[in-house]
């Protein structure tokens, strides 16, 4: 059974968009956070965990998410799984940051 991330040969899926774009500040920050968490100095998570968390997303959420939105979802998921953060802490911080705008 193919999973949502398995793009090759899916009927009607159309071509995969391979165009490049300049990364926004939040995409750069998401990449930096993931790289730090996977660094030899930290080793809080591994690349295979990041991939598993991305591939485990609900198909509808996966489809509507951009590349680094999937990474952000995966980092949050892994941090909660490992007890580094709670879902409530993440939600509280999101609300706090949204209130600043």
C-alpha cells in the first residue's frame, strides 16, 4: 500500500513541482532547529525519526502542507513523543506569538 508521501506513479497526481524558491525566515528557522536537534552535539532526534513523523501525517494534512510545514509538524511530534515539550506548551507558545502580531 502506498503512503501519501509516495508520489511516483500515483494516477492523476500530475508532475511533482521541482521549482526552487528563496526560503522564508520561518523555513530557514525550521531547517536550523531540525539540524540542531539532529546534530552530533545534541542528538535529540534522528533523520529517520523526522522522516517517519512526516510520513505518518494524515493524508489531507500532508497534501495541504508545504515542505517545511511538514518538517515543523514532525519536529513538534517528535518533541512531544520524547517528552521534551508537551502539546499544551507548544499551543501556549503559538498563542503567545500570535498575540504579539
